[in-house]
C-alpha cells in the first residue's frame, strides 16, 4: 500500500495504516476506539515479498534502513530509526529491511554492508549511504528540510 504509514494502537496493539500527508496528531482505533497517537509511528518492516507493494508507485520520499539482527551497530541504530520514523511522519516513509530475511532486495540495490540507508523519491533510488546516518542529513538529501 504505497503512500501510507503504519501506526500501532497503544491500547490494543492493532496496527493501522493511515495516508501519507495525514498529519493529524491522532486517529481513533476502529477496533477499540482508543486514540492512535502519531508519536507511536514505527518504521515499516518490509520483506522481499512486500517490497514491490510498498515501493512501486510510491510518490512519498522514503528512507529504507537495511540492517541485520546480528549487527551490533544496527541494534544501536534502531532506536534512532524509531525516532526518525516519528519525526518524519507526514514528510517521508521510514522502512526497515532485514537483510538476513530479505537478501534479494538488498542484492537488487547492491547493499554491501549493514547498516545501509537507501533514499528513494518517486519510487526511484536517490542514494545508497553506508553506515548509520543522522536524521537532519537525510532530510536535506531528500529535500524535506
């Protein structure tokens, strides 16, 4: 589902997708009625199988973090990526690709090490950046200030 964000209800845990650009502070969970707070936005986990559905036709800027569960640097970077997903809500999509579970997509984009940050605009790869990257630099590279 291109141009959507995954938001988890903090009350019942049900995951919901909301449209890109919907910057309201909260939504109501259709399941339990509790507010779904935008700050609960998480990186969207994506696999080889889901890649095309998530990225093809997507016009929203996207930050894709390619990582591994076995990587210590990736584990440390994960907290920053979660904050980045909340901060970029409404401006860009943040996705998390586990290279161990999705080697085809990583190979497709010639990822040589983890973590690697892939930047997309209008579904096209703009940059492949090795190592953890700061949010402000990624904003500038994507032109979202």
